[in-house]
């Protein structure tokens, strides 16, 4: 046990002039030391590579909540055990914890982002691995380490009667927390670029407040949206995204023969659908899910938006299971209405293999990186720097952010379902950790890429 002794800074009583002179010298020396300390702290802050707090608390909590809603029963049991092992009171708290302890564990700082070499003002964005993962330490490798740590201890976790008493309980619980958090981080476009320190050095103004472009996308647009669209209620915002997920899952069960369905512009705030209070916002044009009363009202209005849309007079049940894979495939690849139609790698990746997991996480980072050019800077290019954020930018940005948060939550759910549901994962021998890095408090394995 380390014992820290208290050291008094009080000077002894001054007995004579020599004592007074010595006291002044000591006082002056302490003053110089204090100034030097402040200068050193400022220097360290100035030289810091970047600030990385993706999404703020609101976004990270939403990612955790959405993921939890899409977990399989077995994965949910495992996650509950890991939360207890890590002494986290909820998945939402675990989602924000890595930002809370970043200063105490500086070795984890680089886990929150990837430093791609981009020029988004010139519409040039490209993230590659390993070039953009300095010294092998970045969000992609951190995700891979956390996922493989959980996969290699899957049977131990599932069999644990007392999560707090299982071997490496704290390390496994914290591995889950880091996984939740960093999967969210890498979905924030500006955590997938090194341009001007993730745009921390790009000033903008939102509603009279000066902040960085990075902060705008971390929390500025989210908080404005919560205030404007959800009466200032974060739970309402999360509930709306969860409704979108459930409605999209229901829509995916409906056969769509008309190719023009994908052209329905359901995100237009001035549309007839929006004025009638539809519940289909964010369904990306695959189909429109409406409650029966709203469906009748829409038909009576003969809204032109429904010319090629599928109207379903059902609403998703809150108990309906969510298939993360089908909803992920329905999400747009960027900020367009057209779905990606791509099976997310989280559904099939070998979660025991660090190299395979790193490649999967790199694909996620590349998807976010494309948004830097397409959405964050977009057609404005260099004009974004110093810009006063207008209503058009806010509306476009908040839709991209909501989609990315949904995407992160579903990726996380798909990954955890694969780890704890796939029996082939359990048949693999658990690798012994080579070292437990106390600075990071996670288990480190030899790279098997």
C-alpha cells in the first residue's frame, strides 16, 4: 500500500533577520516554482494532440440505451453481469465512464479517435489502416482489443454466478465500458479525421455561442435538437430514435416492389407528413410506418409524398425483438435516403481475432470519415471555418447525427449478440493475457493479426 505523507508548507517562526531573509527567499522560490508549474501545465495543454469527447454525455448514453434495446436475451444477461463486475449502475453510465477517467489514465486518450490525413475543405477524405493509427493505438485497435477480450472470456462471463467474484472482474467490466464508448466515438465523423485536430481548431458560432466545429458535432447540434424538437427532454429524443429503429425493423418485413419507394423525402420538416405528426421521420424512405389514424388522415389529404410510399397502419410494438442486422442494412451509407444494403461486419466478424476485428472497426471509421467531406464540410468546404451555423446546416447535421448514433447502437448490439450468442465463439480456447496494463485497466493480448 502506498502511503502519502502530508508535508506542511508552513514556515517555522522567524527568530531573527536571517530567518526573515531565508523566509523571503523561500517564498520567492515557491513563487517561481508555482509559475513554472503553471507554465508547464499550459505547455502540455497547448501541445495536447486533440480533445476527444465524442457526442457528449447525451450521445454516448443514447448509444448505450439503443444497443441495450437490441440485445438478445443471452447477451443482455452477459452485459448485466459485466456492468456489475465493473461496478457500473447502468449501461448509460458505463457509456460515459471512459471520458470521466481519461485524465487519470492518459494511456487511453488515443483510443477515442483516428488521425486520418484529410483535406475536407478540398473534398479529400480517406482513412486507411495502419497509416492513420499512430503506433498501433487508435479507436480501431481499441475496439478490437475490447471485443476480443470479451469474446475470449465469454464462457467465464456467462457461467459466473457472482460477477464481482469472477477472475479479472474489474478488467472485463471496464472492457465492456470502453467498447460501448469507443464504438460510439468512431461513429462521430470528426473522431475519424486528423484534420485540424479533428476540427477542434475550426471555429464556428451556434446561436451566438462560439465553439469549435468538433464541439458542434459532439454536442452542440444534439442539444439544439433536443431543445427544439423534444421539449428539452433527452429521454424523448432517445425514445424517438428507438421508435425509428423499431419502425424500420417492421418496415424491413414488408416486401417493396416499387424501386421509387427509396425516393420518398420523409425528412422534409415542411412536408404534409411532418405537419400531420407522422411517426416515420428517419425511416430513410424504405417504407413509412404510420398509426392507423394518421394513415387515414394522410390518405384523405392525398399527400404527394405517398405516391410511391408504403403505408402501414401498424405501429411497432415496444416488445418486438429488434434484428440489428436488418436495420443496419436499411440505414443510408451517408446522409442520403438510399439504404446501404450492406451487411455490417459486426454481424459476421470473427470476434476472437484481433486482426479481423480491427478491419471491421476500420470499415466503421471509414464510413464516418466519408461524412467529414460529404456532410460536415459538404459543399461549403472552407467556408465552414468561422461560419455562423444556419438552420439548413443544423437540420442536415442533426439528421446525420441521429443516423450515426442509431448506427453505433446497432453495431454494438450486433457485436455483443455475436460474442454471447454464437456457440462457435465459446468453443475457442481462452487465450491467457500477456499483461494487464494497470494504466488502462484492460487486458492486453498479443496481436494475432
